């Protein structure tokens, strides 16, 4: 999945883990962000993880990964790309 973002925008991106969790819950959530884009903040609920991103250079794409560990001990990743464009 690829999302577009202006270099001056500060936007939130989320992963809803509800279906994959199948009744389990998120114990920890970590956002791994490629160099060149800034992780402003991050939060999570028992089923959803959110990251706020800023910056980036127009014309570049950045990989973003959410890694969770569940209360049941499972670990999983979901990744997407942020394409930075002047808008």
C-alpha cells in the first residue's frame, strides 16, 4: 500500500489489527520509520496502532512498519510506503 503526503504535512497513519488479532490484544506496538521522514508521535489501543509522520523530501518514498506483540505472545509486522509529493 502507498500513501501520498506533502513534505510540510503532519499526518496520522493507522493499522487496524482487529481481524488478525481474533480476540487477542496489542501489548506493545513499535513503529519503524525509514531515515528521512520523522515519527512525531505514536499511540495504540488494544486493536489499533497509529503513528504521526512529518517531513520527508518531495519525490522520495519511505518505508514504514508497525511491529506489534500481543498479550498472547504473538509478534507480527505490517508495512506500507509513504510517497512524499508537493501538493
